C-alpha cells in the first residue's frame, strides 16, 4: 500500500511538472509570436528609408544597432544600473554574438543586392532548417516528423509570400546562391547563440545591449572600408541623412520599436523554447509584414501571399499541437 501511494505521488508530481512545462512552452510561443509581429514592421521602416532617402543598407544597419545600444544603455543607467554589469567571462561570448549579428545583417544586404528581395527572404529563412538540424546535433533538441513538416510548410509558405515561386526570381549566379544560404546559416547561428546565452544565465535584455553594441562596432568597420561589401557606405555617408530630421526620427523609431521589441522578445523567448521552435515561429515574419503592408500601406494582398501565410502559420500550429499531444500522452502514461 505504501509503495502504491509512493508510485501515485511520483506520477502526480510528474504530471504537475509536465503541466508547468507546457505552460512555459505556451508562454514562450506567445512571447515569440508577439516579438515576430513587432519584428514584421521592420521592412516597412526600412523600405521608407531606402526609397525616400536612398540610405545605404549597411549605414542604416549601423545606426539601427547603435540607437538600440544607446537606448538600452540609457534605460539601464536610469532604472536598472546593475543590468549593465557583466561577468568578464561572458565578454568574449557577447563579442562573438555581436559579430554574428553584424555578419547576418551584412550577408542579408549582399543577398538582396545579388538575388532580389523575394529569393533572399526565402534563403534567409532557410535558417529554420539549419537551426533544427544544428540544435538537434549540438543541443539534443528533438527532430521529429512534426518539426520536419513544420519546417517544410514554413519554407514553402515563405516562397509564396515573397513571390519566389516564380522561376524568373531564381535566375541566380553562384555567388548569389552561396550568399543567400550563408545568410540562412548566419541567422541560425544567431538563434543558437541566443540559446547559449540562456545556458549562461545572462539577462536577455543585457544580452541585447551588449550584442547590438558590439554589432554596431563591426558594422562601423564594414562601412569605413570602402567597397568591402555591397550596400556599405563610406566615412562621409555615415551622415547620409544630413539635416533630414524626419529620416532620423524614422531611423530612431525603427530602433526603438521593431528592433528592440522584435529582437528583444525573440531573445526572451529562447528562455522558454528550443532554438529550432523559436526560429520556426520567426518565419511568420514575412506573412505578418505582408498583412501589415496591406492594412497600413494599402498594398495588394495576392492569393499566393494569402496561401503562403496560411502555410507558415499552419506549420507553427502543427508544431504546437504535436507538442501538446506529446505532453498529454506522457501524462496518461504516468497515471497508468
């Protein structure tokens, strides 16, 4: 009898633990989805700056990273100065993390110049597949049928949303293909670095502060070397906007809104979710961007974009439902 009660107590504790785990996963999904929605406004801000002011992309990326760093630094200085302190053992890691961020920004820019926006979008979000494989290999994350199907649905959905289903969009050169795939690997690396930061127990917003600070330094270097990368500027072009104060305000708004909100909440979500799952949720960004552009800018929402959005969201829902069923089956086994 006593042994039976002990078994039941352990089973009950196991169920409670799984319920708490499921709750954390649901919380992570919500945080990551909200972050992705905020992130999706990035393209609208960037489009405004590049079309109205012809701002070089890497100059834009430098100021965006710098404004994020300055804004978070000011906030921590006033309200939470302790968050500015970091253990010396983490500085090398955060420097590398900032470098990965700057590499992703740079590769994305080069990919757009070589491949066009549609194909570069799909190739950047090939990161979902890279993250799933790398996280399975190095973090022991599960790589089941549901996750593989979710990756496939997300990639196909991104193709429809971005217009990359057209054969004309894929008239690439070898350099374009390599750069596009490297941008996907770079974003996957950024996601995995975020997961590593949670293992180091570094406060997510502190991670963001240092990562964007170091990222701004690397982007400054890329801009100061003329002709190093397509989309880079020159020392003089760092102040390309001049006295165009509306342009500066839009650039600051880009940093304070979509960038801090999107990257910040994505980093926070990695405390609750596997890196592969968070990256899959992030593939919803093109769909949200398309919907936002339709609602705010009056851009036409085509049938392929609509179906592509459904496929991306369906992949995320499939993944969450499969995880929920797994928790229920585990609970049933614990009670039997």
